C-alpha cells in the first residue's frame, strides 16, 4: 500500500505536467458517466423503484375492457358487483374519482386536486395516515362532509398544525370536517391533495356512467393470474345478466407498479440506451487517449525497465495514473449528474410520476466508473507490458519507441475512432429523425385558427354534491340552477374586458389533449353500431369564433340554447361524426339521443379538431350548450387582436373582483396549450439531441487526437516531402487520406446503427420514415464536416513547422 501511495503521488506529478491530457480524460469521463448516471436516476425512480406504499407489489388496478374502450373506469353498479363478488381475489377493493375543489377562507381561494374515494380505498393502501383517521362506511352512507388532507397541503396551507384535525374548512362553498392527515410518503393518485367520500350508496347512476377507477389489494396467497380468473367469472356473469349495459365486458387486472410510468417506459429506455452509447464512445476515446499516452511514455517505461523496474512496478504506475483519472472523472460526473437531473425534470414537469423523487444513485456512478477505469487500465497496461520486454540497451539509446508496436497501436486507434464515428452517426440519426418528426407535426392543421391571439385559462366553480337517495335529474337541476347564473355573469364580465373581441367557455380546451366525456348515442331513423362512441363537449355561443373552428353548415349556439329545458335540446356535431355515422349526408335536423337519452336536434356542423394531439386523428364529437354543463371544472378563452398574454393581468384582476372564491390557473396562450400535446416528443428530441451532440464532440475529439498523433509521427516525412517540392494541398490530401481510412468504415457501420435506431424509435415518429434518406444525408454531411476539421487542423499545424526544423528535431 505504501508503494502504491508513492505511485499515486508520482502519477499526480506526472499528470500535472500534462494538463491537456488529464483534462481531456476527465471531461470525457464526465460526459460518459454523467449522462448515464443522470438518465438512469430518472429511469430508476420512475420504472424500477417500488412504489412508496405498504405492500405495494400486491396492489393492482382493475380496469374495464369493453370494446372499443380499453383501460377505462367503471360505473357504480358494476363496481358494487365487483366489490361484492371478488372476495376470493382481493382482501380490499376501493375506487376513486377526480374531484377538483376550491378551498376558501384563511387566505386566497385555492384550487385543489382532490379525489372522492370509497372506504375500501384506504384499506387497499394499508390506512396510510399520520394524524387522525380515514372515513369508513358510516360517513359514506350518511353523507357526512369529512375530508382527509394530504401532507403537502397540511404543511403549506395549515402550517403543519396537528389541531387541524377536527376543524371545519370551506370546500366548494360547504363546510367539511377534517378527520385525518395522510402520511408524508402517501400520494395516490400522484397529484392528490385531499380525499373525500364518494357517497356511493346514494349514487343512482346507470351502468353506462363510467367514472370509478378501482384499485385492489390481492388476498394472501392469491396470484395475479388467479385474480384475473376470479374477475373473468364475475364479468361473464355481468355480461349474461345485464347484456344491454355489460355486454362484452371484461376486467383487466394489472399491478399498479407496472402501470405507473408505462407510457414513458419506451422513451426512457431509448434515452438510457442513447446514454450508454455515449458512454461507449467515451470509453473508446479513453482507450485511444491511453494508447497515445502509452506511446508517448514508451521510452520512459522502457528506460525504467532497463534500470531494473519489474513488470509489477511498471503496471502499478499505470494503475495509479488510471485510478487518479477515474476518481477525478467520477467526481466530475457526479457533479454533472446532480446538475443534469433537475434539468431533466424541468424539461418534463408534468410527464414524470412523482412517487419516488429522482436522486443520484451511487451504484450507477460506481458501476460506470469501474467500466471507465477498466478501459483506462486495459489500454494503459499494454504499453507498460511491452516496455518491460524491450531491449534495455536499445532503450538507453532512445530506440524503445520502435519496440512498442507503432503499427499495431495505430490500427487499434483507427478501429476505436471508426467505432466512435459509427456510434455518433447512430445517435445523430436518431436525433435527426425526432427533429424532423416535430417539424412535420408543426405543419399539421390542428383545426384551430389564430391560436396565438387567444388567451386561455382554467377555473373551478363549486358544484353541489349529490344527496343520499337523490336521483340524477334532481341533482342535475340543482347543479344547473347553481352554475347557470354564474356562467351568465362570467360571460358578461369577460366580454366587457378591454381588447377582447370574443370569449369562450368550455369544459375542455380544444386541441389540448384534455378529453371531454364520451359515451354511446342513438340517431333517430338510422342504425348505429352498438360500440359507437362520441366525445361530448360543451361550448358557449362564441366558442367557434374564439377558437377559429369553422362552421360548415347550420348555425352556432345562441344565448337561448340550453335554457329551453332542463337538459340540452340542441347540439352541434363535427364533420367526423357526419362522415362516420351519417354517411356524409346532411345532419341538420337529425335527432341524436345522448347524455340523458332524450332526443336533441342537430343545429350545426363544425370542422374537425385534433383534440388529443396533432398526431391523432379527430374523433366523432357532439357539442352541447355550456349552460347545461354539470361540472364546475371549466376553461375560458379570450380572443384579442394583439398580444394575448398582455391580457393575463386584466383577466386575473377581473376574476378576483367578480369571483373572489374562484381560483384561476394555467393562464397561457392557445399556442402553448396545443404545444402541450407534443411535450413527450420534445422531451425525447431534446435529450436525444443532447446525447448526439456529446457523441459528435467526443468522436471529433477522438479523430482529431489520432490525426494529430499521426501528424506528429510523420513530421519528418512531411519535412522530407516539402523539401522535395510537395505542396500544402498534397500534404493536406495525405492527412485526409489517413482520416478517411477511419471515417469511411465508421460511416458504413454507422449506417446499420442508424437503420436500427430508426426502427427502435419508429413509434415516436410522425410523417418521417425510420430510414429517411434526407436525415441520413444530413447526418453524413455533419459528420463529414467534423471529420474534415479534425483532419485539416492537425495537418495545418504540422505545416507551420519549417521543413529544416522538422528534420532537425526528429
């Protein structure tokens, strides 16, 4: 150990004398290890770490499969039957429904993301409470207004005061009693801030009102397959007993851990693979650096061998140098990853599940550091080994360099550089395809016009809760009576704002990825497929004009629509609905039965909007007057002839003055709204481009280093050629030829990699093939320019040395 410490001190002094080499090696390690550590930290948190719930491996989601619907919630009657008959599979089963609530009193109104949950929900997660208790069957059946607060809400709004349990708070204009606070580690769903009862026994909704998302805990000894078999028996009984509402009904049972982050698994896996390719390029660069370093130290090592240093001593000196470089590189990589992880989260603030906070995993840093150190040692020991076998007399006369295998090392360096170019071309091709895909998406017509001149925002109006034994029509009448005057007042207030040319109120912003409701329907006088589904949306009279949605036939809503009866009597349908279910014929005047199953007259046909994203085709839609909307979570839009964002302060001030208890949030332009549907694509493209940039830089550095080494080795030859009249162009051509011997094989191998990565990310592409020739040509051009610069700069530097100096100094 004492000898090795001495070797470390000697290695430190040696590296300090070669700062360029040391800095290049450390930066290479930083990029290679840091990239893998950063992306794996996110990958591990999202996909690998167990969820922070008690016995999380046995918690499952139970979803409705009823063609054409997949992975869907269920209706209250279906859930009751599942809960009553699934005891052989689950020892606890619950369900939840999103429920936005406004918290007022004790400060500004705050919009909260809440969930109504059945009592069994708490048993599924093992009663995860820090204070108080959860609600049970007593509160569920008696319609008691009780609430469990989330830990974050308890700390931020109530200053972590334990006495909040038992206190009343104002939610949606009603008094609710706080009976518990959830444990700090518990959040399900991930955005939940509070939980209230569903009052399911009072819910008289039919079998088609699908809103409940069931979760369950596997009973002791029950496997996933056994639970699926139990649920298959239950759904077979339901389909036979209730063929009208439960025909073709099946249940899909999946572990909750497998579902969380599933939509990100493919993207994060590809990005992790890209980071590993960067690490491979870094290792190839390190190998080339160490071979060059070994060539430079060849005579020194041979002389030390001649003076009595054995193989072990020479190997130890190389190992000490590698250890110092690996340690410094790992430290730099750790700092790089710590800065990169928050940047990754900032790129995708709403895409990544937050159950496990991403934190740097030292296992990854240690593993990748060991890989890098193995590369350093492997390619550093070879010169030391050969130096130890050199002829001592020749070493003392300065001829050791000829004994350490110039040609063999040159070939090895050439292979390494070709591999770097191939890997860089692979990553550049992937980035190019993703960039071109986004460019193609930007050309797609969303169905909206002048969206940059529209300011959008979301708001939540309080909605009366359903009372025990209350039927849907009675509850709906109370909701409409509460919402209708507020909506009328809001529209009048917004129209009066300076600079506003039109306003819209809707339940979901168009082209935002925010879905409305959907369900079946009937058309008078026409046969409609049993599995036909349309999306239900609500809009105000100026909705079409505000968003620029074209009116193809008929009329838009007027101020009287929605007020003639309790339920809607007039609807609009989009062109896809007409083409799909009316054979492209005239839809005006047709009677469509939806929603409350009463007939509604089609008064207008509107253009299609790509509601789910620019890469998704339009669905069939039925629009109803916003006066008839039965929910309080709504959106507004203001159209102006100027800068839409300039209206934001005016909007906030007007809402605060007219509706002080109604929080306004997510204020942005409609351009920003539509761009949210491509966030995952932009996240993938940004990271792939970053990795490709690192790969290109490393490959360029690697090629430059090898060409510079070749130029140094051939300096005498260059001097002789110049003495005999060789021109600068001839010398440049000679160096380019050396570079082409590495670049061309790398490009050919990279072509196979480019085709492979195109196939791998094919599902993420739009409007571009996985082997697009334009992208491949662009990548080859970029690599060609980098290779040209990497070859010509060392050549130009070699030509700056006078021929006589080159001959004299060799």
